C-alpha cells in the first residue's frame, strides 16, 4: 500500500517560485539575454509560472521560453542559439541528474552559453550524474523506491506529492 504526503501545496509552490525568480533576477547582468528551457511537461508548466514572477523584474524582450522534451526528441523544435546568453534549465524534480545532463548536452550543442543554471521545485538527492540544482524550492532526500510527482492543474503545478511504500 502506498501512502501520500503533500510536500508542497499550491501556496508553497507559488512562494518558492516567487523567491526563485528574485534569485535569478539577482544573478542576471543588465546586458544578459535569458533563455529559459522548460523540460518535458512538468518542467515547462513550472517554467511558465516562474516566468509570471520574473516578468515584472526584467524586460520581456530579453527572455525566451522554450520547451525541450528529453524523453521524445523527435517532437522538439531546434533549441535557439544560446551563445553568450544566460540559460536557465527548469524542471519540476531532480533525482539522478540524467534528464538535466541530457538537456545540458543539447544546449551546449546549440552554442556556448555565458552561464547555465538549473532550477527545480524539488531536489530528491541520489545523483548518478554530476549535476546540481543551483536554485531549488525544497530539498527532500528520499529513499530508493519512493516516488515524487508534481501534480498539475490547468497546466500549472498544484502540489508536490511524495508516494511512500508502507
């Protein structure tokens, strides 16, 4: 039997994304162009809400949001030229680091970014790849066999739920 624990409710997600938007804004130089890469369905949903908090802080003309589906490469549009730009990769949850590693590899193939940062709502730990989430909403080391999922409502993150084996 599985037990569900809500790690982040909607209010916590919103507060975290607002705080993370300010953190990103503080790292941006005025001349930087920002490319936000939302990974897969939930990363893109997280990126869209994050962008709502970032827009009041910087000029919209300096921001480009793109979707990158690591799982289904045939449906991807080509990544934009990333040379000399600040690239922010956004995903809902980071675990082994494989998804991020694949995304970083694809981004580097599209140019030489000025800087790459990783933003996630939740960091579960247990890395297999040398990737770190620089900007994180919450860090919860999980046990092997547990599962964390971001629940969407109307294409926006609504809850972060931990499924534990009991």
